[in-house]
C-alpha cells in the first residue's frame, strides 16, 4: 500500500504537470503569433497603397488661372511659377524665396517666403498656402503685407509647350546673367 499510494500520487502529479505544460505552450505560441501579426505592416488596397511618408508637392513649372484666357496666360509664362530646385515661387513682378515649407494636411502645404518686387526697396515676409485640387490644379492663397486679405484662387498647370518655352527662356536668362557677371565684376568701383 505504501508503494502503490506513492505511485498514484506521483502519477497524478505527472499528469497535472503535462497538462499545464500543454496550456503554457499553447498560450505562448498564441502570444508569439499575435505579436508577429501586430508588427507586420498591412495595406488596405494591397500593393497599390502608398506609404504614409510620401508628401504632396505641386509640379515644377508655370501655372495660370483657368478660364477663357488660360492658353494666352500660359504663353506669357503664366501667373505663378514654382521652381523647387531654385527654392522659389514667383508671380508677376514678385519673386519669392522659400525659407520654410510645412505640410499642413494631406495635399496641402504652407510656404514661408521672403519676397522682392520692383515696388519695394527691402525684402518682405509673406505666407503662401497651396492645396491640391487635382493632378493639374492647385488652389493658391497668399498674404499681402502679412495678412490674408485676398480670397486666393485656382491655378492650373500650363500645357507642355508653354512649360518648354518657360524653361528655355529661364535658361537663356541664366546664361546671359552668367556672361554679364564677370564684366560687371571687372568694372572699377566709383
């Protein structure tokens, strides 16, 4: 009876331990699978989804107000020119250097700029807001003397022939400026 009682007790303890080990193994396997599935990225539409880090920027080039005179305005180099390589946005007689770019919402940016024009002696600060309307149209709103006084408006990307004309004219202007620079520097100061 002494030996038989120990065996049964030992047998019960061994069965309990095997049962507990199976539960621990099952729970730990579930925890590992859950952790792995939570760590892997998922996309709603499969491979067509874009990563969240991609930021919208309007295309380089010239833009004009859409409407009846759109092509004519584009032929005159548009109403607004965006040049990311030059870090500038220009329009009419006003030229602005971008000093800070902020993403304000998906498809919307804020540009802090320092501008010059022919009517002012000193550079001045302004803010330009750009919002994507569609692939070729943006909404542009800018401050005037630091305040949003005007409502802003749509600007559409000019056709490729107008873009080419603008790019060629800019290249000619740059080449002429580079040729004049050494001549200007060699003149004696008065």
